[in-house]
């Protein structure tokens, strides 16, 4: 999704800036090659592209690149702006290509051959960008974006990091079942197998935290590499994995990368995932950092 967003953002901005220059600064646009010399075009085509189309593109053409930026930022409104922006770009891409095609058949000037090919290429790229945005949201599964009741959130993957003023050897143990006792309020793991504190692979423990009962299993624990992974299951709500990767920046600073991948198994779980947006996840990690620092 991010790759599509970046490509559409770049192509959309190129189109919008080019059309805005064609209207507001035509000499600059001609110098940059985004507006053809008036003598190379049929007068009607020149008026359409340099005036009428340029005005409408400047007023409406920002919507598609703006929706791509919102997609990259994982803002829940991007699909709706993308639908409008895609319609705008599809219309103008068709107008650019078809007006040249029919005017050329009528024996009118439509620009130099190289410029004509460029117009068709970019018209096609803008059309593909519009279709890609529509397909990305309305026809493919989308992670982490609140949807309607007919298409609820069922899976979310979130990843972020926090930096601690600790060496790796001290920071990494804080993200174990026992280590979190020291900084997470109300965190009291109950060990089911083995029935004692353990970080070994296969260790199973239970927590009753934040009003929810959750069962955990250690999937991976490599202190020498600063890597750990846990499976978690909240009955009647959601299940998934939590991974932690610590990287020592300096002798007394460590970056901790935390990744959640959760799937809902009920309406309650879908509600929980819908609240797990990018901003909420970042705020959670910042709260963790503050709690850890206060516990030192």
C-alpha cells in the first residue's frame, strides 16, 4: 500500500503542479516542457489545455495526490478522497488522450510527435494511478483502516519503536513476562507451563490486565540477539503475535522495535483493532517509554 501511495503521490503532484504552472506561469511551463508552444497546437486544443483544463486541474487535481499522502499516513479518510480524486484524474486523462486522437484524425495540429507520445504516456499513467487507488481500497483487503459494518477490520499489523537510556543487556529483559512486572501497572503473569517464571521457548503464561484475560506463549527468545516473539490469545476477542527487537545504539542507549500482528475473532475484537490506529499505537509506545524511565 505504501508503494502505491508514493507512486500516485509523485505522479499526481507532477500533474497538478504542471497544470497549475500552465495557467499561472505559462512561460515557465513551456521552459520545463509541461506546456507545448502555442504554434504547435490547434488553437482549440491550446485553449482547452492551457486554460479550461488547467483551471479545473488546479482546482480539483490536488485531490488524488492528497489521498495518496493520507494513505501513506494511514488516515481513515483516504479511501473517500481517493474515490473522488481518481474520478477526476480518469476524466482528465481521457480528455487529454481522446481530444488529441480525434483532432489528429480531423487533420488538426496536436503537437510534435514526441510531445504527443508524452501526452499519451502520462495520460495512461494517470489513468492507471486512479485505477490503482480504487482497487487498493475498494477491492483488496486493507489493514488497519476503520471500515463500514459490511467490511469490518479483521486484521491489523502495527510496528513502531522507542529509545531507552539503557544498554541492550538491561533493556531487553524489560520485555519479558517477568520484566514487565517492574513497569507495567497491574501486570501479574501466572505461569501455566512450566509453573514458574521462564523465558524458554514454549513457556505459557496467563495475564489478567486491562480488564482482559490473555494467554501467551513464548515463540522465540534470543537474548544474545535482543529478539523475542510471543503468541497471544484473548478469548472471544483476538489473537496474534507480538515481536520485540532491541538494537544497541550506544553503550547506554537501545532502540526497541515492537510489532503487533493481530486478527479479530469477534465483534469485540474488531472494535479493539479499529481503535489500534497508527496514532494510538505511537502513543502506546510513548507511554511505555515513560513508564520504563519512571521505574528506573
